[in-house]
């Protein structure tokens, strides 16, 4: 299987995501200016500060040429993973519900946090046990998840809340401790924590590898069918 | 600046920071009066910041050769060989005065500048560290403001560009109240063959300016800000502080590395202090050539900019490269891909002159040697202070007067701004991007990064103004020893040193003496440890009307670990492990943090340091960590053995019971010389036999959930952690 990791000007965690993906499959870099997903099974929109976060985090990246392809790919059921800035881009692109607001502290925060897997019936969390706890770092200034109350209720009821910060671990004031959400068909997933930075105990933790393993298993299973 | 009426009386050269003597020298060398553009260029090239005119002679004393050295002083950054075909480039630089005037942008552009120094030699920046000094945060709102904004600025730049901030230090003393210190260090790696020098070569080759538009920001920064004391009305100097754009630099960085990967550049140089003037002068000087520039080709933010403004602007995120004409097309194509502006603005000549044209009209024509080599170097006139040195008055108030128990003193020290947890700072920094960070902040004394072959590099940055103030020579040597000790604790062998010498006005005899003595201290310690100084920076005139800062040499050392998976940790690891105190260690309270707590101005004598023995002990610690005979290793620094033990307990989340020799003061200090280590009792005994005799004393064992030191104190680890963990929270 093949991951395609998008590189915008200002992407910072693109190489990290590329290396993490390579632990479970093949990976290629997708250049922002090219309308080509290079036959990727999973598109990863990585962390960083695409276009310098000018205007608003994710607001400009959403219009990059490659994003036209990504949006089409997502609408056709293709798997799209947005990490941190990638989550912001997917919300801006309308592929995920809600929005990410500045942290309550109004400061950048880099911290290892515990996450609870709320829904393991997604292509992104299928390898996780129900209610498994994953230890993964966060690092962002604009990560406070927000959606209007009715929408929040629908997301919870519909199983679209995939990850929550464990009690006492919410680093940014996200509503209902939401750390990651998926779209209704469950093929697009965004999260503020950085699973690509949690793939090796040598550099801290390995909880994030579960996300990549889940994708691998899902794609392999789909090919078998 | 000439709009102020009273200034119009002052000769132009003095307004620009040149002395009458220096101006006469310029007249003599040129045989004529310099025009406006030339005077602006010369005033910057002859400033302390660019010419090192008060420190260059002293710096020649530093040892600069070593077996691992690849690039030494004189290049944009030094570099050492770390094996596996890789070069490690590194450098520390100050951005003190800009940060004192506008802390967010001052600190941010300090990071931006040091990053450019690293990729200017062809290395990809992989880590930033910072060394910060502010006034007392408890008493001073200004210091809290500077602290908060400088930290935010460092984070803003480093985080946005995707380079992790993996370590650093911060201390608070009244002497930094007006003149804070912001030193930033950067490390980068490159395939050895990609390292590039900055010497321009090949008459006929093109000089290409890369990156941001040139604007009116930072005009005169090197002379007006960096080479003069701070004083009243410095807010008016804010326009001299540059504005950083990490997004532009990220693109510039990737663009430059791709140009180098493709072998398209003859030479590369960053634009820093004194902008185009300094960059181009240094490039042609090193190459023994000349250059002709056309300022009208420089892309500017404001078309009304004067030629002199274009030549001295310190606009950020710009680089200068030399390209062979047939390859220009390819260079421009890569720059377009990275959305980075690239413009051929001139060409290399064999004239030995820097010639500047504006629309074809000559506006400056200066011999390169006058710009770069002819600035007079001054001999310092050092004189030790006649009275014992006194700190600046105003803030030194006793905070722990009267007789207090050792338990109370330990808690007070742990919670004090100079010792407590740095979490509120490092949580604002991305320390994990690039996936190399093997040890996280506060897990070890030195930061540790993994290399592709399974080996690792370690780095630490240290300085202690209190101790250098008390004894400049020994205090500066201690900074080197302590920094090397931090590397030993993770199992790393030191390979190279970079330093930033932060001092007051060198024209004052006492400051000159501090500087001279401190350099000798650095020389002696580097020689004793056998590590070369590969480069660095000098920051003088760090003073305000209340007086100079504590003399603050900041030392950065990089080292190498053969197996990064075996990097040491500082926290006690396992119940039942034996604990030993190691070192040629006879600490005293002179200039200690406990004395600071009592409100005393630091004074000597500091404990002696035997460099040869220190080197042996560091090697022994390093060996023990590498062989895993030691499960923890931590150097004894501020706050002495009691604080070091508490830190080992807090980091490990476990207690300890120890007996200290009666003569050993719990809070005495002798940085770089003492260590607290732990490990399985038998392994620890065997290891101790391998070291210098008498260097290791078994003092107790890891156990329980409290720290008990002889009959002196017993405190639950929880309570220690609370005192230590919350010390800085209230200032953020």
C-alpha cells in the first residue's frame, strides 16, 4: 500500500509523516502545486505552518492545486488523514466538521498527552482495542476543537468523535475533550496530536503507530476483498 | 536620525558610531572623503559587531584545532566530523540589544539569523538551543515582559520553520534588568561533501541575492544597537530591530539546500548584521577578489530607498550566492519552485574593490581591505576592580534571612527562578519535529539527537554570570567544565565548542579585565579537556545606565555517542540501586544560589579546578553510562548536592536515602566537577574501581518516596516536585 504525504510551502512534519508511513508501507511526497496523488491509497496532510498560517491556519492551503485532487479523492471514498495543520486544512476544505480555534492559553503548547480511542470502527483506528489509551504528543497554537452544540451532539451520537483527550490531558480547551474527528462516511480523519511523532519508543512513544497500522490493515483488507 | 535638531551639530561619522580617530584613518586610507554610501558601509564594517575590534586579539588565544574539525572560525559556522560521512555544523550567537528593545522580534530574528548561519555552510538545521538572562521576575514587571515575549519569539520562529528547540538555559539576576541576554545556538547536519565555504571566486561569476525583499528595517542595527550601551529612549530604536518571517526563511532554507544538493553554487553567505555590505565584503575578502553590485537591481519594498539604505538594510531572510553564468537559469528555476525571489545583482571582479552602481552610476568604490581588514584593533586596558566587585544596587534583597532548616532551604532553592522547572518555557517550543529527539527536556543534562546510523549527538549550553562575576577566569572555565559534564552524563564525548562572550563596555578597565580573564579561563578549560573552539560570537556593550551585566560567557559544546539507545538519564531509575558521589569535588558556598537566596553579591574565592583530573572523571562517567554500569548520572550544579539529589528523585519519581560526609555542605557548588550517579551496587563498585582513585564515594541508595540526607533533612518527593515544578508558573 502507498501513502502520499502532501508538501505545502511551510509544511514541517512532512518528512516525519513520510518516515512514519514507511514503517508500515510505501510512501511518496505529493507536491502542492501538482494535481497528482501518484496512486496513493492514503493521503496524509501533515503538520506545520502551510503558507505561514497567513490569514488563518489552513485557509490558504485549502486552495492549493493538489487539494482539488484530495477533495475529489475524499468524495470518492479515498482515505485522507489530516494531522495538526492537516486537520485545520481539512476543516477549512469542508471535508471535516467543526473548526480549530486558538488554544485557551493563546500559546503554543508542546506536550505528551494520553488519548482515549472513542471509536475503533474506523479505517484509522481499527487496530486499536476499544477504549485503548494512546500516548501521543501535541504541539500547536490553534488546536481548540469547536463545533456548535447541535453538531457536537450529532458527531458524538454518530461515532464521528474518534479520539478524546484523557481526563486532565486536554491541552487546548477543546470542547468535550475532542482530539480527533472523522467525516460521516469515516474515510476522512483529522486529529491535533501527532501520531507520526509517536512511532518509536526511542524518540518518546509508539502510540501513534497504531494509526498507521490501522490504515495498513484496512487497505490490505480492502484489497483482499 | 538626523531629523533631531541637536544631532545636526554632530559630525556624520560620529552619529554613525565612528570615532574621530577612525574617521581620520579612513580619510588616510582612501586619500579622500568617503561619500554618504561609503561612510554608511564603513561605519558598519568598522563597528564592534562586525570588526570585533576590541576582542579579535583576545580571541586568537582560543584553541582552534582538533582531530574532528572540518570548519573552524571565520566561516559562517564551525563544523566537526561526526562519522557516517556526516558533518555537524554549529554556532551560538547573541541578539541581546534587539531583544531588550523589542523582545518578540529580537528573539525571533536571533533564531532566524543563527539558522541562516547554519544553512549558509550547507547544513540542514536540526536543533536550536537558547541561553537567556533576565532581571528578577519576582520584582520586575519589565523582566516578566521580556521573558514572556522573548520565549514566545523563539518559539514562533523555531516552531514555524520546523526546527526543534531541544535545550537551553535561563537565569535571572538584577544585572540583566535593562540589558537582557538572548543567545541562540543552532546545529545542522550535512553530508561532508556538501559543506560549502563563503569565499567568492571566479571573476565573471554572478552574485545572486536570494529571499526577501530589501526594506528599511534594521538600518544601522549593527552599529546603533549592537555596538553601544543601552540607555534612555531606546524605544525610539525599535525601527532598528528587524522583523522576522519564518515562512520566508523555511522556503529559503529548502531552496538553498536544493541548490547545494545540485551543486549549483560556488559560494553561499547569509545576510546578517550590516546586510549586503557585510556579506559581500566578507565573501570577496575571503576569495581575494572584488565585486561590482548594482543596487538598482535589488528588489526593494520601497522604490524610494536610497542606495546607502539598500547597502546596509538588515532585512531578514536573505542570502547571497555566487553562481557561474551558465547555471543561472537552473538556479532561478529552483528558486521559482520554492517561491523564493532570486536576482542577479552583480558580478565577481578581480579589482579588489567593492564597487556599487545605481542605475549604472557609481555610488561607492572602496578597496575590500579597507572595509574588512583596516579597522583598527584595539588593545584592551584591563584593570581589576580596586574594591571587591559589587553588583548593581537595587534588587538584591535577602529572601531567606534568619536561620532556616536545610529542608526549608532546599524547598526554597528548588522553587527559586534559577533552579525550578523550565516547563513553562519548553512547552512553548516544538522539541520533537524532525524525529531525532531521543531525550526530552528535563530527562537529561544534555539534549540527545539520533543520527541515521544509530549513533547520536549530544549538545548542551551553559553559562553562569554569578560565578564569572566572582572570578572571571575560574568562573568561565567552570562554564566549560559544566557544559562538558552535561555531555558526560549522557555518555557523549565532546568534539567542539562554540561560545558567545556577553560582556559590558570593553573600553572600561574592569570590563576589559573581566573579558581578558574570562577568555583565559575558557582557553585553559578547553585545552585541559582537549576540545577546540570552532567559532562563536562576541557581544559587548551590554550595559545600561545602572551598570554592566554580569560578565556572561556562554558555552555550547557538541559531542558524540556511539549508541544513542544507551544515552544516559538523570533520574534515579530503580529501587535498591546504589548512589555514589563522584568527582574531585570540594564545593563551597561562594557565589552559590544559596548565597543569592540570602541576598549576597557573588564573590570568590571559587573552589580550585584541576582540568586534568576533571577530564579523567568526565571520561569515567561517560564510560559508565555507555557500558550501562550507571542507570542515572547527573552533574552537581546550582544548589549543590542537595538540589542535585532532589532533581534525581523528581525526574525518577522515587526517593533516596544518603549519608553525606560531614564536611560537605549540602548546598555548596563547584560546577562541572561533581556527579550524582546510581546503578546496581555491584556494577557501580566495579565501575568506581576503573576511575581515578578516591573520586567515587558510595553515599546511599535509591528507595522509598522521600529524600533523606543524613540527619540534615527528609522530604517527600511529592513535596520536592511541587516546589520545583511550579516555580516559574506565576510569571507566565
